[in-house]
C-alpha cells in the first residue's frame, strides 16, 4: 500500500517524503509546484496537479493503492492570509474537502494532518497544551482549525481517522544537505538571518523589541524539520495500528528570542549579521512555546536534533550549498 503525501515538494513535506522513503514506504506525491520544488522530491512518484482538481486527484487514487494520506498542501503565510482570506479558504479548505471526498470514495481511511500553533492564537499560558483554547488570530490559523474540524466530521460520518500535528517553528535542513527551506518570498526568521552572511541582505529587521520578554523580542519554539518529519511516521503508525484520532503539539519545549537566534546564527556562521529594530509585525504573539508531552507519551516521539546550534548549522549547510535555493 502507498502513502499519499500532498504538498510533498514543500519544505516540511519534502523532509517527510525523505523519511518515508528511508523507512521503505511506497510514496505517492501530489504537489501543484506553486510553492514546492520538483528537486525537493527525493523519490517516490510525483504527480503535478492541484487538490481542487477532482478529476486529477481521481486519477492519482485510481492508479495507486493508497491506504493513508499525509496532508501538507496549503497556503501558510500568516500575513498574506490577512489580506487575501478568500485565497486561503479556497485552497486550504476546498482542497481538503476534495481530498477527503476522494479518500472516502477509494477507502483510504487514515490521514495525518499538518496543523499549526496558529490554531491557538494568543496563548493563555505557555507551554501551550492541546487542551488550551483555540482562537486563531489569523485567517491562516482559522483555516487550519477549520480543516481539523472538517476531518472530525468526516470521521463521524465516514470513519476516516486522523492525527493532527500542530507544529511550532519548523527550522533547519536535511542532514544530507540535499533538501532545505526555499520560500519565495522568504519571511521566516532563520533563512532571513542567513541571507546576510550569504550577501543577499545587508541586515535583519527585528520586528519589535518592546514585547514583555527579557530582551523585548518575540520568543518562539524552534524544532528541526527532520524531527517533525519523524513525528508524521509515528502518527501514521498509530493510525495503522488502529489508534484513535487525536491532536498533538510538536515543539522543543524551549523558547528563544529573536535576539538569541541572531546570536546563535552569528556563532554558527562567524558573520557579525547586523540587525535593526523595526516596528512590530501585526499578529505576532509575544511568546509561543509548545508542550509536546502528549506526543512524547502517546506517539513515542522524541526530538533528536535538539541543540539550537545544530538546527541553525543544518540550515546554514543547506543555504551555503544552495545560495539561490533550488535551481529549477
Ligand atoms: N522575525 C523578525 N524578523 C524577520 C522575520 C521574523 O524579527 O525578518 C520574528 C517574527 O516577528 C517572529 C519570529 O521572528 O517573532 C519568528 O518569525 P517567523 O516568521 O520565522 O515564524 P512565525 O513564528 O511568525 O510563524 C511560524 C510559522 C507559521 C505559523 C506560526 C504559528 O512559520 O506558519 O509559526 O504562529 F503559523
């Protein structure tokens, strides 16, 4: 039986495809390559097309014996989602709806879902637990929460079980140096920081230094993308062995400020990386840190690449080798 990975040519998707291939799984990938990269797909069978195209998706299910789906395909920029809500609802929700319908039609009854800390919104407490309130402060977070709820109703109606993984800040790159993070435009902190030593940017803008944190800059929970990928395989195991649907946070449980991230990147790259404080970016919560105790307990997940230096060094390794990202 094959595992279908939607969005498998994207950043987290491609690392998960690599982990599935390492585990000897038969992998089928669907990606429209709007954000993803053909070169990021290290193996498996790639179909280029859009989830919202039901006829296209039907062909994928007809040609492959798919028993489970890992669903990444979605738009994921918080800022953009606020100015283009329709685009996010259409791609994220409509795409998921067509996917679930095809799963039902072809009897694929397990789905691992790529969710986000953005489903919580402004946290009531840190570390954030799965039982905390979900009040997204962005359209992006709202669509991901709606996708989770959609899956819940599909389970009730059609018995499709799901595991939703709410990630905090994915970071780093594959140890082979073959795949990494390549977004256009790039907005994420670590790749933006590394653009300075690459000579692509003069300095980093620190979005606000008046947050209620020790140095005034925002604190996030950074997690190696390959540790994230591993969690998807464990979630798949859980569903295949009959486990119930559930939701898990994935983070390191450690928070680092923007200033601390700059310091680490300076040490890793040996470059002074100048930075200047700018106004806050709309919608940024001050502190986001995960409690991943539930994933550790119930999925047997344990992050292996948990030193921040190591995470940043793996990103640096990829960016040095691919200063212009993937060459299409
Ligand atoms: N930041 C800067 N300067 C930059 C870029 C980022 O100071 O040039 C700061 C941000 O303000 C934030 C932190 O660095 O405080 C991390 O920002 P990222 O954009 O790297 O990541 P976010 O925490 O905003 O977003 C991540 C995921 C989203 C997800 C969100 C959950 O990328 O998909 O976590 O809240 F929705």
